[in-house]
C-alpha cells in the first residue's frame, strides 16, 4: 500500500501551486477559497508578456453582478498531483484556488496555523 503524501503551507490559508496553460506558466501562492466554485484565479499583474486569452467567460461575482473575464483551460499542479482542464480566470488582485481544484484533495486547516493537503 502506498504511503500518503502531504503538502504543507505555513502561510495560512495559502497554498503554493503551479499552473500552466498553452502559452503561460505561473508559480505562486494562492488563497484557498472554499466559497469560490471555480478553478484558479490569476491576477492580470502576474501576466508579464501582455498576452490575453481568446476565450472569455461570464462570471457572477459575490454582489451578483456579471463580468466578462478572460479564461484558459490549464493544468494545475499541487505537490506531485496534476489536474488537467482546470478553468483559469484572469482577474482580481489575488491568486485564488477554488473548489474545482480542492475537491480532489483532503485538506486540513490546522487551527489557523497551517494548511495540510493530502496528495
């Protein structure tokens, strides 16, 4: 039987992830957001080459307003686990990991001190 592997972040409630799309690669710490049902949000300021996606999606914000947002399908890596075809939205001021990604992991929020993810 294989041993379980874990990824731990001492910067609660953030996790280090890697995201790649067909033209871009990102590595950053992102806020773990169980209230966001999407995949990953990457702020435009992290896109240094100025390219934009040809795919735009309508997103409903917390205030129920709808905005159009550039999007990609990407690969997300958390520890040694890879997830394909994850929605990557380009918006906001802070990187976010949503439920489209975290539903594949057991996540322990350890008393506000650290995040432990079972891979």
